C-alpha cells in the first residue's frame, strides 16, 4: 500500500465514523449530548475532506 491508498482508507473510515456519530446524535440521544455527537461527526467529515484533498499531494 502506498501513501495515497492509506489516505483513501483513512478517508473512508472517517466518513463511516462520522456517519455513525451523526446517527447516534440524531437517533440515540435526545438531549444536549446529541448535539455534541453530531458536531463531532461533522468534524470527522471535515478531517476526511482534508485527507481526501491531500491524496495526490503527499
């Protein structure tokens, strides 16, 4: 595996974790903790976006 493949897998895993966190915030927790889970999930999406942008440059 080269660096681009590792970044692609990291992006894919972070998208899955982000979706899981957003789903937890939306369906499991109805109080303030749900907002926290959802915001952390959006943060995972932002980091995955950066990993995807770095794929051809590293």
